[in-house]
C-alpha cells in the first residue's frame, strides 16, 4: 500500500482513510487522534477523540467537559486497531502528554510526530525515536541558524540578571502550556527557591502540571500584589502580556522571552525583548536532521514551518521528501491568546 | 571572548542608560586584566587593526555550508555576521566529508541540562595538552569548560554522551578577547581567513557573532565611548570627568587605570601634551529665571548652531607641537578636520564652535553636517566645506591653566591669543552688547539686525555667561545660561504610533505625524516626522489611550491611528530647523522634533499643510535672517 493511501492531507488535516480518522484536525470531524494539547492541534467539537490522558485533561480544562462526544485515553507504547490500521503512541518530548502517532497498515509504518523536541525537559516524557518508513516532521525551526543550546544556560542568564537588578521585576514571556512550566522547573533545578509569580492566564494549566506530580515549588499569582513587593521577583506571563498595559504593575520590568525564536536578534528586537532566552519546545535544526536520520525513514514529509530548507536537506541526502501543505497550525509563541486585565481571572 | 560576547549581546538589547552602565561595570568587576582593558578599548573605539571585509566572511561560510541552506538562512536572518555565527558548523564533527557541504547533523547528544557534568571529565583531560599552548595557558584557569558540545546536535536517548565525544579531543579553549585583539594587530592579511576560521570553530554562537562584529568593525551596539568610560569610573566610585582628563594619556589594556580604580595604585598621570579638559555646559534659561538675574553681571554671545569643540595644542617631550580636536564628550575627532590643524600653531586650549564658512559667511548646521562622522576626508570635501573655529574661551595657554580665572579675564587672554594666531580659520565669537534683558530679548528675536548680520541663520539663540565665572566642568548652576530662539511650530496629525522601549514598552510613545498635501486626487496626509518626547507623563497616558482606542490597523509593534479630516489627534510639534530630504516622502526632514502640546481642540482638517513647511524651508535657506513662522 502506498503511504499516501494511508495518510493524506485534506482541508480538515491529516486524514487516515483506512483507519477512518484524522490526526490533529483543524475542523470538527467524526473521529480525531490528537498529538498534544496546544490549541492549534487540539480543537473542540469532534465526535470521538483519541489522545493521551494528559492531552484529554488539557482539552477539558480549556474547552469544558463537553469538548467532544466521546473520548478515549491511550498510553505511550499502547497499540489499538482503528479500521484497517494499527495506531501506537510514543512520547514526543514536546509538552506534558505530547505524543507521536505511529500508523501502521500492512507493511508500511508512518509516524506523525506532531510537534517534538529531542532536548531534555523535566516536565514531560523524553522523545523516543520510532523507526518507520515515512516520517512526518514539523519544521518550525527548520533552518540551520536555529540551534537552541542548553536551556539551563539560558536560565542562568535570567538568574544573573535578577541578581544584577534586584530592584527590578523580571517578566518572562512564555507560552502558557508547556514552556512556562518548563522554565519554572529549570529555575528550580538551578536552585532558585523563591516564590515564582504567575499571570492569571496560566494558573489553571500550571496547577494541572503540579497535579500530575511535576514539582514547581511555590507559585503565587501576580494579581493583588503591591508594585514594590514585585521587585526582585520572577513572573511568568503569556508572551502577549509582556508588552501589554498589564506590565505597568511591575517596578521597571526587565522583559524576557523564552522561545526558540530568540536565537535571531531581529525577532527579539522586533518584540522589544530585553533579555532573550533561547528555550524551545521544538527540535532545532540539528535535532530535526538527526531525528530524521535516526528514524531510518526513506521518505520524509515536512509540515508547518520552514519546509523548504528541510526538504532540500533531505533531498541532498538522497531521501524522498516533500512539503505537506497543511494549514491551520501556528507557532504557539506568536499566536498566543490575548491576555491582559480582561482575561486574567 | 565569550564573556565579552555575552556583554555585547546583553547591551544590544538593553535600552536604559543606567542599566547599560550597570552591565558594563559588572563586567569590569568580574573580568580579569588584560581582557577587561581590551573590552574597554573595544567599547571606546580605541582598538585599531585592519578590518575584515564581508567578502572574506562569505567565502569562509561558503566553504562550509550548502549554498541553498545558506541563502535561505541569510534571507531569514538578514545580517551576514549573525547568519554565519549561527550556522557555522561545529569544528571536528565535520570530518569524513560525508556532508556534501551542509552543516553537520551528526548526532552528538551533548545538549541539555545533563550535559555539563558528563562532559567535564573528558574535557579536563583533554586540556592537559592544549593544541596552542601560547594562547591557552591563561585561559585554562579561568574557563574550565569551554562550550564543547554545548547546544549542537541533539539528544535522543539510545546513545550516551560518552560514545559521542569527539575523536579529536585536543580542542583548544576558545580565544580570549586578548588573544583576538593582540593577534589581529600583527596578523598578515593572508593569514586572517585561517585564523578567523579557527576562532569561529572554538567559540559558541554569541562568541562568533561578537567576533565577526569586532573584526568587521561593525559593532554598533549603541554604546558611546563616554558611557563605557563612565562605567569604568564607577568601578572605583570615581568621577567620569577624572577619567576623561587622563584618558588621552592611557593606552589599552589600561592596566594602570584599573589598578587605580581598584585602589591598588596611584592615579595614572596624564603625560599627554594635548589633553582634553572636561567642558563647561549651560542651563536652559526659563522666563522666571530672569527675575533673580542682574543684567550687568552677564556677558552675552551668540549661540552658534555648530559643533562644540575643544582645540588643544601642546608640546611633547621632543618639543614637537601636538594638536588635537575633542568633541564635548572628549572624543578625539582630530582626524576628521585635518584642514584646521595647521591653524592651531601655538600651545593653548580653545573652547569654541566648529562651523563651515563660505565667503566669510557661517553656513547652517545642515551644511556642517556633511563634515561629520566621515571616515575618509576627501580633498573635495575639504574644499567644498571649509571648516572654521569660532573661539569663545581659552582654558590654557602654554603651560598655564586659565580655568580658575574669571570669564572676563579669560576673554581678554582669548582675544590676545586669537590675535597672535592670526589665522583666517580662527576668529572670536563676538560679544552681543546689551544693557537690559529687553535689549537682549530683541537681539535674540532678530540676530540679523543685532550684529549677527548675514550669519544670523546659524544663530540658534544667545549665551549668557557670568563675568566672574571660572571655567567649571559639568553644568554648574547660575554660571552659564543658554537662551534659545523660539522653535518652529506646526500642527500635525498623528498617523502611526509605535511602542517604546524599556520603561515605555507598554506605551505607544513613538509617533509619526503628517501634514496635509493636496493634488487633483484630493487631500491626503503625508508623514513629515517622528517624535518620541516633549510630552508629560500624563500626556503620554492620554495619547496611549487614544492610540489604543483609535487603531485602524496593526503591523507588529506599529499601529495605524485614525487620521481623517474630522477624526484624529492633532499634535503641536516644535522643531529646530528643516532640511530637504530625498529619503522622506514629503521631501523635508525636521531637526529635533518634539511634541509641544496636544491639540484635542483642533480637528485634523485644520492642521498645517506641506506648503507651510516648504515656505519655512525657503525662509530657512534664504539669506534673510529670521525664518518667518506661519502663525
């Protein structure tokens, strides 16, 4: 069976005809398989949803109890049959509960990796290489200029700044689901044990991480704090809030932003970031290329991001590669929900 | 080098002056000699070596990367040094020629939180035999873990770090700033590419970026020499003026300076025969100040719209005359004005204004501007823009320091000194006679008829100097006053607003404004300038609110603000002058524009028109003295 008869891109997302489902559909479908909880991948309104328990919980937190007609939780390493195909979930290392979906039909195995990273992350299960015939990779950071480095070093930069400017507040823009909790965990790992403050928009999801046994230390809400008392503190906030009038409650804030985009100066400057922290939940160029090699796949489908460079790289190595024209998947750092006084609860 | 690179990196993003100071001082405190000295030299522009051309950098990266990937990356990043710094392949992973030119994707799971301790043991054993002992010794002690394996590659978990350690574990540590600077000084042109490649192999991303900026001479990180010196002075709680005074006698890596700043040695003596002296500055006078001032205590001069300069001549130990020109911040600008140097043929220190004179007439600042910030001073430039020094104070003569003398005595000495120089390129700034403040007010309003004559165009107001004032550094209260002419004023319409930086990053504080222009297609607004100050904190809040409520479109940090004939915000904009500018759509550029007042009362249709600016421009460039304001 040809790979494109097993999985093919359609308007609603990646469609598996023989299995009768879509992966991360952007429109409501009868049966959806969801890789992870970010809102561009996990949408409400599907009939049946198959995902990890964590992903289902996150969808419930965001959309309410009736986000789908029925749900089914699946564990990493667990395999189930859907129609003519077998579906198996493997950790993607992206955020808590994130999974790669291996779809096997007869002799052909396709892995849809969703979003992934191969760097260590104390808040989620580590990425696992899944040997396959066709590997579907993201390309968010699919240019050789993106090399993310050691996230712990970036957190050291943040702590050095806090030490140097004790009278200022440090405001760290970080995506609410995943990045924020990883930054907090990294701060704790670096020995920072003061309370860490949160923008109201990340309260629920952060508490969910804690409820899953991820140690994040003492967390407090910014709301209700006196300006002077925020001197010398670290606050995590959705990226859009860090340039919002919300920031006026902080004493002379240092604006940091934790994102793989911070590798490129123009991107950081454009956002008015004073302390760029190169911390990414996506694989960097070296990670993407090494993972493609490691899967042993002979055919690579490249989606959302810088497809051109990665397709070129694959082709130069003698791999069959093509961009998958899927629409509707954003870059969570850029497409963060508006936050501010109105959203903060 | 990596530490200096981190400093540059942080400075590049930090908008606040005081925060920059703190970052630099902190670097000086944490960094050893002589690295910090070379850093100070780099920040003050005191390093000299032949810069590498961008072509060389391009060649280096072309040898190492796939051209398509480089083109895509360069296109994305937009800056050559940065692109090369980011995509430079890790050294020594790149063996075996397996890559067909593309950056290495080889797995080396040495990234991530657990990397450091895994790598350290094997690295330490590696450093026992540095490849380049001459540069490595000092660095080994201070940088135990050069960024081997940091960042690159990836880490899936079947492998262990140990299997992946590079085969050639003889990697030298990254170069120190001292290594780089001292090597570049003596390096031949043909050796440069190889040496540069070696350094790029050894440094991390930020280090490579800083190195490339340094060797191409394109640092541009928004740090003035003055700021760097102030930061150094702060290391020892010293006044930046003291440092400025001794600066011309100091040389990189400034070991004596840092020893003094840290209290380990006496103050370095400035042996410079032509040193800079900290300048005396004036306060802007307000109408209310006159009540307490007695007109007879003061002498008035025209305030010339040129460049404040200190012209110093002195004899060195061989008896040769050394001549230097300093900007008001103490920056040595001698090289830019070779045409003035022969005129300064007697030992002395003149405080004055640099102007361009043609046929004995002072040209406007716009003309003078052609002479500023030039790397190469061509004969044509010297001929077309002849430089002139208008002297208004004498700080020293021969070996004598005159700064303690009262102004009137210094003035007498100055008149005699300029007389002795007897050079057409140097003249005296004339005294403006007055008995009462009202006389001076009239002279200020119409300098042309009040003795400035045809030079009136280059007069931007009057200076008041107390007759008994000694020459004091800084801005002492009540000694010197500046009384500027009233600025030009127009009413313009707010068109776009952009968020500010630092403290203002949540405010729309940078405003683009326009005036009306019309053709057959109807009336439209054309942008004529940008302003980001002049308003009060309260007004900033009001404008910010207006911008947020009246945005029609958003482009990243920029907002289109409604600007229709009946709907929009009129800003009263004050500015100092106008110049023709082909770079602006309107064809004019404003000097020193600022928001004077918010005209909530005025509908946009009543704002000024481009023709008003055109008229001002004509009046400005006409020989007539007073630019007529349109209202």
